[in-house]
C-alpha cells in the first residue's frame, strides 16, 4: 500500500513509521510541519529506504495536500498530526485550534475530494483518525472505564480541540460516506518522546540532578501504553477493522503520577550508582508544585473491544516498558541534547498569558 502519515516526525507518528519500515514493504509518505516537537532524528537513517518519502507540509495548506494526494495516491491515511501538550494548550490555545481542528478539516476535505476521484476505479482508501482518551474527560473517583460509547466531556483546550476533530471525522463519514476508522488511546510513553511529557521530563531532570516537579499531590491516575504496542494496534485496526468503526486502545496500566515517578527514580537508582553529590536517591529530587488548571483526576481505557474484534493486546506491562524507556534515554544522550538545545527548555508551561 501507499500509506500517508501526518505528523510522522512526532512521537507516535515516528514510532509508527519505524514500525512500518521495519515490518512491512509499504510505501510510507511522511508529511509534517516540523514544529518545535517534530524531529526527523526520531526516524534513524539506518531504517530509511526507497519506500520512505518526506514532505514538509502544514496540514492546513489544502493546495499542498492536494498535490501530495494526487502524486502519491494513498490507499491509507494515518492522521496523527496534532498539537498534544496539555500545558501548552493552556498557554497558547490558538495553535491547537489551528492544527487540531482546522488541520483535520483540511485533511478531510482533501481526502474526500481524492476519494471521490478514485473510487470509481475501485481503489481502496481509508482515513484512520488517531485521537486520545482525554476527549472523554475525567473519571474522577469512580471505578468506571472509558469505552467506545463513553460521552465526550473534554476539560482542556487540547482535549476540546481533539474532541472537535473526532466529531468532524464522524460527520464526514456519516454525511459523505468517507471511509474512516477512529482510535482513542491512553497515555503513550517510550523512546523518542519529546521532553515536555511527564516520563522523559522526569528522566532527563533526574540525570541532571534537577528537581522533579509533580503537580498537586501526584495522585492523578493515567492508563499508560507503551508506544510500540500502540502503533502495532494502529496498523491492525487499519488493516482489519470495518470502515466507520471506533476502537479504544489502552495499556491496562493504571498508575498514579507519583508512583510513575517513584518507579523511574528506583530504576535510575539501580542504573546510576554515581549520583549527584547532594542526593543518595533520585526520589529526593521530587518537588510537589501547584496543580495545573482543570487537571483531570483519572483516565482509564477498557480495551476489551479491540482485543475481542482484532486480537490485539499490549505486549508490555508498565514495569517492563518503563525499564526499556529509562534505558533508552540513558543511552540516547545525543538525541536528548539535540532536542533540548532547541526552543523547548524544560520550563513550566500551562499559565495563560494576559
């Protein structure tokens, strides 16, 4: 197949491309604007081959998208391009509206025009929209889990923009019969994740002997999904699921944020015997800070449907996944330094400017 991936220089997008280039013979077309979190270093040169093509494009640019669709003739689109950092959405919501809503609208317009032009020739086409469990809001202190039928109740500008994009995709399917599948995933982690996110932020700060800031009391609960498990699930859904179906993808790994950080510190204590002189354990660097506005207390995904329908379940539990992740960051200091020497300086975001 010809597979077009938006946001292929981002965390999940680059993981998907690495997986596809390693495990399939499909032609991969990576389109990415290369914003602050886009990093082509996340696709190592040793796996790039004649089946990989990169186009630097902003997905709101319909003219550029039309050219790409016409030239590459995609059979499958994975739409992952998005602004994704919740704190940043509280500081600068404009970028989230532009990329996540207007960008998805442009992708749908272009995809529909392209599909109309080729469907008479029986060419296959599917639009796979990749979204988040955050569109469902906060489970609070209940024992419930998000299912494919959960109502939408977003809490942040980020999750509201992703909810809007989900509704646009569903509407294009219902109104125009555009073939799509939609997946909503839990919190991803793993190699090549940008340092603004919790797990890499904690690893990098700890190795530098800097404070590990934890929002509130750290009891917020997230369901953690190893990124390589996620991208395998994405491919299975795209190649096995019926059009117009929705699937939740989760790791069955509910963890409090403070427990996540403690596990990272314990792993670092084992791997780095020569610690900064002012500490005997990395846990001493933990620093509780004011909670962020509208911070959801708990997310948890029920991934029963994708297991029953498609036969997917995660390979990694959190303990095995976090060991792989910590080890990767410790061995990839060159990648880390290239990333943090750019725009992002590991400063706190999440306070709306006046």
